[in-house]
C-alpha cells in the first residue's frame, strides 16, 4: 500500500496546493471558478476527445462492465435514498444525498489519476464509467428534482435531462471523439499535437481547481456528511466489487479500474447541482470536503487491494 500511497501523493499534493493558495487568498474564489471553467470546457474536453478518438468503441463499451458498474452504483444510490427517506427527507433532498453517496469525481480526479496509476488501458473503462455517471445518474437526479418541484410531465422532464446532457462538454467531447474513431479518419498530426498540449493542462489544472474549490467549502452537518462520505468511499466500491466479481464477472484488470473509480470522493458537480436547485448545498459541500480528505488514504488502500488481484 505504501508504494501506491506514494504514487497518489503528488495528485493529492496538487489538491493541497490549490487549497492552500485559495485559503490564503493568494488565489481568490473567482479565479478558482474561472480555472474550473477552463478545465471543464477546454483542457479536460480536449483530453477526453483525444482519448475517445484514438479508441475503438469496443475498447470503451463492454456490456458486463457497464452492467456491473451500473448495478453497484444503483444499489449505493438506492441505499442513500432509503436512508434519507428514513430521516423524513423530501424527494429532491434525498436525491441529492443519493448522488453524494454514489457519484465520484471521475472527470477531474479519476481520468488523470487512474490513467497514470493503472495504465493507459484504463482510459476506456474510465470513459464508460464517466458516461454512466453523467448520462444515467445525473439525468435521473435532474428528472426527480424537476418532476417533484415543477410538477412537469414525463416528456418535459426528459427534455430537461436531455438538454443538460447536450450542454455537458464532457459528454459532447466523448461523443465527437467516438464519431471520429468510428469514421476511421483519425486525428491529423497538427490537431493531435494541439489536443495533446491542451489536454496536458487538464491534470494539474483540475487537481488545483479541486483544492481551490474546497477552500470555500464548510464542514456543516458533519454527521450526515460523514455518513455520505462513508457510503461513497467504502460502500460504493464494495458494491461495485461485488458486482464485477460475483454478479457480472469481468476480467481482473477492468474490475480493478471499476472498483478504483468507485472509490473516488464525492464529485464536485454534485455541489453545482445542489447550488443550482438550492438543495442542501452545505451538506454536499461538507461531504465533498470530508470525502476528499479521507480519500487520501482510502483510495490508496482500495487501489493497492484490487491491484493484488
């Protein structure tokens, strides 16, 4: 585990650097917002497009892996929702808590870190996992919250979710990249060099932006945030492991990628959604903060364990 921990340390070191810069006001909050926008719309999108354009569809999509990750995540999501309902929460708030319990920071942290730690072959499964998170669970959250609050019909709710996907640059870049790959045309050398250079900014930029955003987060509702962090860092990888080893067995390498991705801390876009809908943003903020700090140890432990198999 020590070897894996030392390999993950530089990634979390960049998060710590961003946190320190923002906490001391050397890097103001508005600068962190602009850096996040640059990474989200440009650097990370370039990286995902280039990865998708150089991979065949079958290298990304594997039905058993998709079913395993979907089952493990859905079970965790449902458990988060069930616990929230037991505490008497309404549907929108329960949905946000379920999202915290099951959706990890695959885009900003998982893509750059796991590709380095587990090898470039991990990129295909990571893109599949990221797509499931965005297409299935972010859409589900949008539909539940919109339906419960605005009392929209089925078609209107589906339209809202579809519009959200079309506006998401990660989904668009993956889809465009797969289109280029399917065409067989490939990416011209000049364009590939441009995308490589721009995409190289994604890793340090994303990790620094995560740290800077954490500086503005507070640890309110600590007990609830601790439960959601436990669900995300422990229960989610456990249920995904159960799925990839027992219910929908896949090869050991892809299983290790799926479990490692499931072990990532709560995604930052959950806070964006919570803030947008005005649903428990402080609770989500605390969950992101606690899970990210705890993941310095838990992610290393999970990766060290799965790579032994």
